[in-house]
């Protein structure tokens, strides 16, 4: 049979098609890194010249705690171990109530103080400096508890230090104070239709549902010798303490003159588990009221706390309850998180009363319920629910909306108070969508959130509970499940204080946040942040009042004797921005609200959704014609989580790219040899013919 030119061209088309198919996986990588690449090994970063080791990162945290206010310094080291000039990009969590107000760029013995600017202006300042070869740093807010640091023009072998500072008010609950520092983050679930462009360098594409997905999905590594943190805390509680301890990390505690120095016993630890410090006053010193003040530009700003009635003062409620448990069984809950959630629900089921109703809803990519409608508590139904919970497995995505809809939209019982207990790590990127849904559909129900895991999304947990007129708690270790669930059920069984009003002395005008104080539960204080105008006279007090089952309740706070405390004004500004953000989410014309947010943030030097901190070294360090590579610095995967369960495939470093290349070349060589042999055979037959 004669080989024609047409046959040869057909073989060329076949060869071209084979090459495209064989190079498909590699060609796809050119569009951006995949979750698998981002989760593997020690670097997980793809540059134009190939794969390289990411900028190393170490972190040092210093906490200075005085009364109800903490100033926290976070020093992040970026070391360039490559032979190229690089830009380091690091997405990191902070507490959801953090008021970030300071940033310094350290270069050798020098440092440059960051300036607060509107976000777009700050980005232009940074990009201009980067292109000019100047050292520069930019700190932006992606979420209330998620920030990005960029550092431009790090020379080969160079160490650059970024210091970020923030203020935070201390949490007080059930007789003890606490402060939590997030060390890493649980990967957020991303859904929606991919958009053509990216605003960030994360592993997920931006989508129509989450337009900034690429900015909130940083790479994460399962192991690292670089992700180490050191932490110290100076605690001046202003009262004698019965106990001071860390929940999850061994610490050393030294006391002198009623003040405490706390440090990690190991010196440094891996950044894979949130740090929480707790301290409890001796019983006789437990506060009933605390007030702090800071005067800025002639205007006093107050931070007030008042405890509601104690358990002994208010009888347990006899109102029948409908308790709906929502359990997150998505891939990020795999491992210890799901074990904690299962244990929590098992304990909660035992606490239900015989006059109560209940149901259990579980969700991942799909939602399912134990019962079509809530069922009466009985020995049989509780046993059935316990077996249902025991069989749960974690996999799939985090589609929270259908589960919340099922719980909130079902027909309520007129005789029962509906209480929804939402148990999740909160690892979603569409938080605002869920917040709006809770506001629209809550009705007379109450929503309580239980944050599960070593690094839950604290902003989602806290905000969802606030909008749901409930409360929130965290469970990060199996040994504390009993303690935390007992505390939650004490709140559920005791009436909340409602319709809370705060009365100020005559002649004093205040701007107070939250403007509407949420319902309160056993062991939780009234806490407000206030900017006041007018004169307070000696002996003046603020009256806090509300309603409870036992009737009216009032208490007085002597604000004229408030303790001076730096940072109170910034905390007020942060609270005001948070309330403006709530209004913006509900507004059809948010431009005026955006202007108010910018004005408040600039006045108090705060990072927000619309403002950023930027620092620029005026001296160029890199010649403008030298190439500059960008590196996304990974976070550590939270302790107890499985990358295989989250992303659906192995997350370990392998030789797959090399083996795939060798395999492709072998197939290509075999195909070429076959073509040559086939063509030669045809030519021989032509000659014999």
C-alpha cells in the first residue's frame, strides 16, 4: 500500500493532538497553581522559572494586657532564600475584633512607619514603589479576621521584618477573662462560577459568589520547619487572680507585684493551633462592673462592662424549647473536628427535657435531616438521634445555606422557644450572604454557634451569633467538650436579659455601639463602646436596664471613676466601622456608608475594608531592570485536619511532574519511531512495486 502526502499530514495532526493531550496537565498549570500544588511539600509555589522554595516566615507575638484592653504586636520575618529579587505575599488571620492601627517595615537597623490611606491609593503607592525598586510593604483587610501583607523587593538572602500592631478588647464570660490569637486558618470553601480574572494569588479562582476568592485562599503546607511562633504576654488584670493558664499550649507564668509574665514553655511552637490565654479573678474580686476611658481630641471614649444577674438570682426557664442541631460534616471537619462535634451533640441530647422538641441536621455538599419535622424528646428518639450522629462522616463542600434554611424556615411551634445550635468550623468565603440570611429569616428563634477545630473562622461564629441574638463558644480540644457544652446549656436554660437600655446622665450625648445591645445570657456581660460629648460630674453613673423572667433588672456603672486606658478610642472606632458594615450590607445605596467607614478609619488610623497601611523606603534597593518574582507564603494546615478530606486528593509532595514528563517523552519517542518505521515500510513497498 502506498503512503501518500495526505497520509503523512494526517499523522502529523495525530502527533499534534497527542502532544496537546500529553501536555494538558502541565499546560493547565500555567493558568495558576492548583490546591494540590499549594498543599504539597515545603514550597507549593509556582513561578515563571519553575518551582522554588517560598520565602521563609517566622512570627513573634507580644501581648500587653491592661484591664479590658490588649495591645498586640505581631512581627513577621520574610527571608528570601532564592537567588532572585522577590515580592512576598502572606495572607494571615487576626482576631475578628482586632483594630489594626500600626505597621512598621524594618530594614536592618532602620524602620519605616506605615501610613493609613484609602485602599486604592495605598495600592498605587505600593505598586509605584515596587516598580521603582524600593522596599515597600502593604497591609490590607480581606475579612474582619483575615489580612494580607505584601513586601516588595526582598533581595537574595535578605531578611525583612514587618511589625503589625492591633488593639483588642478582652472577652469576659462565666467569671473568667480570655484572649485568643489565631495562628493559622482553615481553608475556606469556595463555590460559584469562576470569573475570568483574579485579584489575588491564592489557589481558588474568583467566582460570581465570592469575587475575592483568590485573595482569601492562601497556600497551606502540612509540615514546615519555618512556621514557628514565639509568644509572650504581660497581664495587668487590675485585681488578684485565682488562675492564669493557656488552654492549648504549655506556658511559663511568672508573677511580680500582681502582674504576670506569660511565655511559651517550648520557646517556639508550630503555627497550627490557635493560642488562648485565660485568667480568673479570685471570687471576692470578680467584677460586677468595669469602665475605661480615653480622651482623643477633647472627646472622651468609654469601654463599659456590666454583669447581668447571676444564676442564683434568676430561676431556670420552664418554657418548652425546640432545639435544632446543625452539624457541619464537610471535608474541613474531617478528623478531630468531627469527633468534637459528635461528642458535643451527644452531650447536648442528654440535656434535653421531656417537654422539648428537637431535630438534627447535617450538611456538606448536600443537606439531610434526621426527621422531617422536630420530634418530641423520648428515650427512643434520643437513642435514634445518637446513632444518627455516631454514623456521620466528613467529606464534600461546605454548603451552609440550605441547612440554615431548613432550620429557620420550618414551621415553628407556638408553645416552644426555638433555639438553633450551629456546630461548624465556619470555613466559608461567603459570610456576608449568610449574615443577611440570618437577619431576614431568624424570626423569634435564637442562633447559638459552636466553633469547632484548632483554627475556626471566629468572625463568622461571633457575627452569626450576634445577628442570631444568641451566643458563641469555641471547642478546640476533646477534653473541653463537656465544659463548653455545659456552659452553653446553662445559657439555654436560663432566660436572657432582653430590651436592654443604657441611660446616660442628663446633658451627655453619646454615640454608642452596638447601638442596639443584643440579648444577654447567663455569665455574659453588657459591653458597649461609647464616644461622649458633655461633662460628667463626680458621682455620675450610667444605668443599664432590661427585662428578665424575674421582672425588671437594673445596674449602675460609675463612669465618673473610669480608669484611663489607651486604645479605647480605636476600639470604639472599630465597633462603629463594624456597625456601618452591617448597614452597608443591607443598603441599596451604600456610597454614603462607605464614606463614613473611610472617614472613621482614617481618623483613627485603622485598617478596614476600604483603608490600608502602606510603608515605603525612599531609597531604591533593586534596579528597575532586574526581574522581580512574586511568592505566596503558605500557612500551616490546622492541627487535626486532613488536606485529603478538604481537597479530595492526596496532599503530599511527589515526583508526579517528573514522572509525567518522562512518560510523555517516552510515548512521544515511541510514536516517532513508529511513524518512521511506518513511512520507511511504505517507501520500500513503492520501490518494489
